[in-house]
C-alpha cells in the first residue's frame, strides 16, 4: 500500500483542487474509529458532515448492501423494482407524509424541493410562471449547483459562476419578522435549515421555527426544511424541526439516509404538493435505484429499532457538558443540539484542529473560528471518554 504522503501527492497530481482536505488518509473504518495507511487510529468527530450517523461500515447496512448487490442494482425509473416501494413507504411513515420523491445527493434533493415549490406556486397558488420567489437565509448552505449557489451569501461559492439564477430573496437567519416582511404575492416558499451547519452550528432562537410555521401557513407558502445534515437523529430528534414540534410542508433529506454506504436523498411531502409532478416533469436515472433503496430501508429500520434520537440526545448532552469544563478564554461559545456541536473561538480555530488531528481526533473548522464536533451516533461511551480526554487537553489554554 502507498504511504499517506504518496497517496496525497498522487491525488494532488491528478485530482482537481476544489477541496483542501487535511493531510490525513483514511483507508479503513469501523464505527467511530478510522485508520491511515501507517496504522494510526483516529476518532472520527466529523462523520462525513453527518452522513455517518451509523458509523463506518455498520455491519447490518453493509450486509443489506451486499445482499442487494447480488440481486439487482439498477433498473432506471423506466421500470419498477421491488425495493423502492418499501423504501418510499417507510420514509413516508417516518416523516409523517404521504409521498416520497427519491434522488441521490443532498443537492439534488434541494433542487427537487426548489422545483416542487416553483411548480406548486404556478399550478396551485397561481403565481405567474417566471415570477415565483423563494425566500432563503443568510449564510445558508444547501449545496453547490448553479441554482443553489445563486441563493448563497458565500462569495467563495459564487465567484465566476454567473449568470446567477433569479427568484431568491435573502433574509437574516433566526428572524421571523424578517420572513413576514419579505413575503409578497409571488412568494411560494421559505427554504431553511433548522440548524445552520456550515455556518458554524447556528441554532436559531427558541420559538423561531414555530413562528415560521405560522407565517408560512398564514401566507399560503411552503415551509421547506433542509434536514440533509440535521435529519435522522443527528440533533437528538429524528428531525431537528421536532425540537419545536413543528411539521414542515416539505422535508429535504440526504446524507445519513444512505447509511454511510452510498448517496441516497429524497424529499417528502403530502399528495396535494407532490401531485404537481407528472411523468417526464422531473426524474433521475439513479434516483430510487434498488441498491440505494435497500440501504435506505435498513438505515430507517436501525434509526427506529435502536432509538438513535435518544442515543444522540444523551451522548450529546454528556459531550457538551464535558466541553463546557474546558478552561480557555479563547472559547467564546459552545452550542448545538444532540451530537451536532460547535465550539467557537475568538480567533482562527485551525491551529487547534491541527493539534487535534496530531493527537488522534479528526475534526475540521468551519467559518474559520468554529470547530464542529459530530461523531457517529454509535460512538461508545468509552470511546467518547477517550476522545474527550484528548479534546479537552488540546483545547485547554
């Protein structure tokens, strides 16, 4: 096997420089632990941005994938397959919705939600086609397609990609009054992250989502919750909206739905919304493929059977408690829900991240000053204790 340095050099020679990963090569993973070519073991505290809620190579999910691999992997949507029906049924039950529309990546699911809102706005609400407007928030992260970066306020994601897609209005996050003031007769939806992940684990004020729900209902616009990062138990509830007992019109899902095995995404909503699609109006060759459906089905089964929300809530509370014992005047905030936790510093966090990695804890800074801690929900308490011992030592000033 090549060494870490050789692998990194080869990747940099032939791969495009659209990422700047840390100098760690992962060749094997199990649960919350990963190892590099040299045999060094690390605690994974990033979980592939919440795609690994079940940990690396969960044996039951791997077994489900292997079983389906030996039967059938792809039919396209030109034909039916025997797994998609069950996947859609179980995901509909989990979200409390009537219909599911499967895709692949989280960005595809967001694009699907945008198309849903625009088409619903034109065909149901009666907004003239081409006038539909969607409200979003500052510092949002919904993906990297041209349409999605058109509503981003991150200039690094936007530079050089014009002309940008019109039809979006940006407001302050966590401000329900700003939403109410921004709505016009042409507004068809409000797209929001219940907790902003890439922005630095920004938790909105208590009651914000309830006000959002009320405003959207009153103004006949769709409340679309992007739960790609926050969904499937990451925040201590099955979906982050549930912290305020709020039900959005459309759930946008991805990441953990694929069980850490492959990209699986979807949106779910009731029939009065998703019935606006007709054959040929939207689709995906791989969306809802039998392999993805089998993996997603097993992921849903584990979430419910093993009560992942409870695990994340209890472990997250313990994790945050330990972090708050750290003595470091440079730490200005510790925030989050469940196992989605941000530690914000008064200055750059990269030096702390580098020391954590050297000490055997994989983490990454976001927005320069915040370290995100999001271990797999399956991390054991002994593993968490060991990782926290390292974290507390490195972060103590």
